[in-house]
C-alpha cells in the first residue's frame, strides 16, 4: 500500500450487519461504511443514530441532512466501502429526490423556517399524541 494512495478497505455486507449494537455500530451511507460507535455519544440528534447500526442508512442520512455533513467528518468516521448492495425501492439515480430536496430546502429558507422543525411542529406532535393516546 502506497502512503499517497491508500487502498480502501472493502467490507462485506455480512461484516456490516455484524456491527449492529451500541458497542460496535457501523452503518452504510452512500456506499461508505461509517463507524458510529463513539460518534453516537456526541451526535447532535442523540443516540437515535444507533438505530441504523448494521444497516444501509443512505435514505435516512439524505433525508435528515439535506444540506449535507462536512466531508471531513464522514472521512474521519469511514472504515471502508461496500458496493453492489441491493438498494431500497427508492431510485437514487433519478432526479426526483435531489430535485425535491432542493425545492423543499429552498422554500424553507425563503420562509426563514428551520429544516428540522420548530416549536409549532412539536406542539402539533404533542396534540396528536394526546388525542390518539
């Protein structure tokens, strides 16, 4: 292995699936295997991120991070790559999802609304929970 061009570690789907608990939590995002084990303790959204351990979290990641995450952070957490993983029924190759994401982000920005919800959405959620509980 050359220092200037390190070889990426190839990880099997079986190995990814074996890292599915808090003491060893890996997830897959855009064909990159990410180690969440230590990061989950400081994840801004809390340890709920551990629900993706051992799984492909590409859909969740892209949904909850429409503006992305710093590439340096992802690179630091990366342990290897997987390719040819059977994808969900979403077709990420189409223009639908990126277009929808861009339009929603643009509209929320125009309205000066947060991308992750605010007080009014929390109040609505509480009312719904109370009414259906």
